[in-house]
C-alpha cells in the first residue's frame, strides 16, 4: 500500500488484529522510506440493499450519509469516535443480515435510534425529534419519559449473558429428558413376580 505521507509505493505491515467482532482486520503499517506509521482497515465488500425512501423511491445505501446523520446527533456530545464506528458497523451488519433487495429507510432509522440510545440519550432525542418529526414540546416529553422507562445499556448487557447461558442449559436438560424417555420406551417390560 502507498504511504499517505511520502507517497512511497511500498509499506510493510507490522501488526494485524481482528476488529469489530471479526468483520474487519486492523493493520498497523510502516513506511521504510520516511519511517511514518499509519493504520488501515480491511473488510469484505458486500452488496448492500437499496434504501426505500418514504416517497417509495429506492436509492443506493450510502455509508457516509448514515455517518453524517449520527454525527449530527452526537454533535458536541462526549461520544468517542470508536463507538460511533461501532454503531455504524452494527447498523450495516443488520442491513446485510436482512437479505432483501430493498430496506425501508424507516427501519434503518429505528436501528440508528437503537444504537444512539446506547451511546448518548441527548443524541438519541435529537435524532428522534427529526426522525419522528416532533411537532411540539409534548412529543419531546413523551419520548424522554419512554426513554427513562427503558433499562440502561449496562443492565441490558448484563442480562444478555444470563439469557445466553440459560439456553444451552435448557437445551441440555431437554436432551437428557428426551434420552431418558427414549430409553424407557426401549426397555422390555419387566415380569413381576406374584406372591401367593
């Protein structure tokens, strides 16, 4: 890869790591000419579905537009750039998983709101006010009240491992029960001895 500083045509990789839950490879590179170091990210380029606008017109998915929308919502909020990248990657992962040719923009907006709710409540309300076209102060109040009723991101994260841990245990119990019932049906009936 070309060095972005001195434009040397060859750079070497000094470190590679998986990033974003294994969907990207982060490479640390060094230029042998100017000794500058920089980071590159590599990910699979997959066909994204078209976004179906409210007017019914489909348009190609635009990652930059998604990023701008999130960045407008978090403007002057204490949200690290890595968390923004992670939120964008989560929305894009959901888009790819849909496995449809077109996805409604409303659905994407809901996914963005889910991510913003975990990032920053002020950013969430900012985005929701535009996305849901709030008309008055009461709409803001209702959304804030709804937001306060939801569990915190920490509470949701702590609940997920418990649910995930319960599923294999429940499956193991069900399998053991099924095996026991199957063996009971296979056993020949025992002759009972009558006492006179």
